[in-house]
């Protein structure tokens, strides 16, 4: 059978296009690795998170707070997920105390402060920052606000006290939202935050007037273990 040059060219184009499509499909099917495990966009937030060795504390906390059903729900949610290393930066004993049944409401507050209704990719967040003149505000499920900024191409997540966390892994897509891995933990309304000397007493900012300082919250909820040296502020 004889083939014309035109036919040969057409076959070559078809083969090239097919291989290009296959390469693109392979790239699209590649899932990000988090905590040594692949994260699959066909699974929900909980189904993926339980496989990350870097998020065992977060998963334990979510279970203790009774939030598994919520984060397995349809959402969508954007979750800023602290790693084990992030939780380790809290004062010693904080996580153990948060996991106690009597502190469940505070634990729920801390966890839902990391969850935002809707699905926001890193690109969308950067666009929101640009449109906002350098920052964007996200209303969390907890009710508080997280501020997003961009520095040197990286996203910063800032809590109510102005403490910053970095997004270390972005766009971990889930069937019911997206996860952005962060370090360290962000805290609603200054809860659990270390005492910096300006959030309590006569130098307390006017914006915080009428709200209990971190010292008061820690003492009332007994989040920090007793110590002869007093609370770790």
C-alpha cells in the first residue's frame, strides 16, 4: 500500500498530538504529596488528611472536636492545615490541654478558625490580595477574620493578633474543597497566644478594649499546665 507525503504528515501530527495529550494527562493526574502521602482530589478533606504523617495532631484534634462529619460534608471549604511541627510551636502542654473534654469549645474555635467557607486557590488568594491593595480578609467558620498577604511570591496568613504563618504547600485539591498547609498555628482573637507585654495592662491597644487578654483566657480555660514559673507568657 502506498502512502502520500500528505498522509504521512497527517499520521505524524496525530501521533505527536496523542503523545502530547498523554503527557498533559499524566501531569494533570499527578497529585501533590503531603506528609509522605499522595493527596487525591477525588477524596474529601478527612479521607486525605488521615494519610498525612505531618497532620496526625490535626486529625486527632478534629476527631476530638467532633468536626469529622463537617469536613467530610459537601463544603466546599478552604482549610489552612497546620502541621505537627506547627502545633509543636505552641507552649508545652497546650495541645494536650486542648484535647481535654472540658476544653472542647475552645478546640472547636481554634480549628474552625483555620476553615473558610468556599474554595480559594493560591492564585485566587493572590488576586484578592492584589485587588485589596496588598491584603485580603477571609471570614472563617469560627467567625473571626484571617488576613492574607503576599511576600516574595509566598502567601502569609495573619491572625487577629498580627501573627503570621506561611503557606508551605498550596492547592491540595479535595472533592469538597482545597487544603493549604501552613506553619505555625493561627489563633482566633489572640487565644492561647504568648503574652508580648502589649496586649494586657495599661498599654493594651484600644482595638482590644473589652476583650479578655491571653493571660485571662489561659487562666480561665486552664489550657496551660500548672507550673511554679506560672503560665508561659
